[in-house]
C-alpha cells in the first residue's frame, strides 16, 4: 500500500474530516474509531482489522494505529536489525491518509515494555501524540478497538465511549518477542476485564475463553479478488517449472516446518516450492526447487495464484503459537479453488475442501492426489466453503455489534460455525452467513 499524503496543517485536516459520510442505513455511522492494530498498515498484507476498518471508514472517522509492538526479539536474533529498520521507515510516515479513506498513524515510542519506567514513558509519549492527532482529526469520544496487549497502558487515556478488545493470537506464547510472558498476561487480563466485549478471531481461542462477554469474530476473505483470477502471470513465477506448491505470506522462523520442506523437496525434486512474502533471516532453505520471490503487493497476488498448482501451509506442528492461529491465507487459498494441503491447524480441521497432513509422507500423498485427481466438483466445494464469508459481511457484523453495545444492549455470545444467533446480529438483510465447516475433507 502507498500513502496518499502527510498531514500539512491543522485546519485542512479538520475541515476534510468534518465532511465524513454518515449513512442512516448502515448499523454504525458518524462515529469516531481508534484502533490499536497488531500489525503495520504499510508493510503487512491486510489483517482482519485492515479489511473491516476500511469498510467502516466509509461511514465513520477512523484512525488506524500501527503496531506499537509486543517488544523486540533479542538482539542476537538475526531479524533484530531488520525489524528496527522497518519500524524506523514507518516512523517517518507518522500520520498519513490511506487511499481507502482512513488515517494511519505510527506513533513514536520505545519498543520495550519490560521496565515499569519505560512503560510509564511510553504511556506519556503515546497519550500526547494520540491526543494531538485526535484533535487534528476531530475524533471525539471514540470507540477504542485494541488488538495488541501493549496498548493496555494507554487505552483508558483517550476518553473512549466504548472499549473493545480483539484477540487474534495466543499472545503470551509469541516466540518473536523477548517480552516477559507474565507482563503480556497481565496486560491481556486487564484489557479483558475492562473491555465491553472481547472478540476472538480464532476458534481455539474462543472455545478456551471465559464465557463472559466473549464474541467469536470469525475470519473472512476478499472472495471476489481471489475467486476470479485475472489473466497473465508475472514473469518471476512464470519461469518456474510446474507443478508448483505455493505458500503466500511471511515465512517466519517460528511457524515454518523447515525440516518437512527440505525432506519433501529432496524426495520430489520435480515439485517446485514457491514462497511469496517476506522471509525471516533465521529460515535457511536452499535447493534448486525452492524459490523465494519476496513480498508482493496484495493487489498482485491473484496473478501469482495463476501459476500455483497446490496451495500449502507447511507450519510446524505441536507449537503453542501456531496451534491457535487462524491463517486468513487458507481462506484465500480456498477462494481460488486451488487444492489446499495444510498442517493440522485447529481452525480448519473441519473445513470443507481442506486436505490435512500429519507427517511428511502424508503430505506427499495428499499433494500427489491433488495433482492427479482434482475435479471441478472439488474446486466448487472449496470455493463454496468461503463464498459467503466475505469482509463486507464481517464489517457489517462488527458495525452491528458496536451499535448494540453503544445502545446499552449486551453483546450476544456469537459461536463458531456462524449459527443462527450470530446471523440475526450480523445482518438485517438475508445474507447467508453459513461460512462454517460442512464436512471434513
């Protein structure tokens, strides 16, 4: 994504946002929303907050606060300086308006939360910057949406009319941060205690949560983008012989099953692995049939899928962090209609059209079957599994949830599989939300 412009002065900004659109037929309209995201708008592919907030921004004033980090990895980690450089580039943008209509801010802070003194300093730095930006953008009594535990110290300082907390990962087992698990748990617990609703973006996270004010905010997909792949294949992937096993997303050291990839690449030298996305310096894979193409824009991804024969998720098994993951990329895989072979991620154990392996031999067998016997009917099953699970539906669901809370009504406890109770909250139209599993494939 690219920014549209920097904030020049106070008056034009306030004047522009004063014209924010208000729609009587949308569940949430004319409100101010400040979201503490767990990712950076400028260099991550869109997560759930990006997709939902750019839709809510059509009817409300929205400030997307880039990740204030969960703490850096140790200085001995090969990715340490890469993360520092990337964050500094984001700091230089500070406040920009994105083409999607919302404002994106990268507040300056100290990326450490283990010390109480530094946490106090960060609270002061963040509060001052955010209060200034909220004044410039005319954001008053906002809905504060927190999606990262380290925002706990500042979330209560912004005059929020509503505090909501989104839990997307098992934060306290994140291996990419040197921050103490005890500190993360304390922040997480505090946010859960004070939030009007806790939205869980993973089935396992939701099922293990305390019943009080929990809500299952299921992931979704930009269905039309991936279901209708455009003609033309980028030259870098077109040059790679087929069949191609494709992985789209960051290749992080704590998620990738390097041993499995190496074993399969050696056993099937005619299969070519293609990784599209950033790669951790810790991940060291080298073979004639393993290709890293680097990061690509979100808009270009559909063209890359044209050349992929089987979409794969070779994540490590028996890992606390990945076991709780909900991997939006799997929904994007399904939307393309391509065969999908993944590790046993809890989120998708019962999702139609997904092939799940538990050993390298089983991975090879499932890929062989996908390459040899895939049918138009199976492609249809995969696409049908996510066809009605779109971000438009999910954004309206969130808008309805926030409206209900602002009106003083309790949030219903939405359950997995998009049940009838959740459908009645999400939409006023006859929108099919049957986006849960049908039969295990």
